[in-house]
């Protein structure tokens, strides 16, 4: 899968999680805002970690050195 497809999957997962939190945990305006902020922050952090790992594999900083026997 490409970068944009997986990014779209993360966006859809974040929207779905936000809706589920909104429906399942309804305890007031400030609490809902706090839960929504946590879900969005977790989704962005997970996407950012995935993006860094994905992009680091495309242009590695250290090039492997093969020995003569390999």
C-alpha cells in the first residue's frame, strides 16, 4: 500500500474512533472535548510514527556494507 492509502486509513480510523468516543462516553461538554483531543492526538502520533518508519526505509541514512563472502 502506498503512503496516501495508509494515510487515508489512519484518517478514517481517527474519525471512527472520534465518533465512537462521542457516542459511548457522553459525560459533558468539557469531558467530551478532552476525550476527542486524546483520540485525535493518539491518531496523529500513531500516523507520525508510521510515516517516519515508512519514509526512513526509502532513504536509509546508513548504507549496509556487504562482506566479500556474501
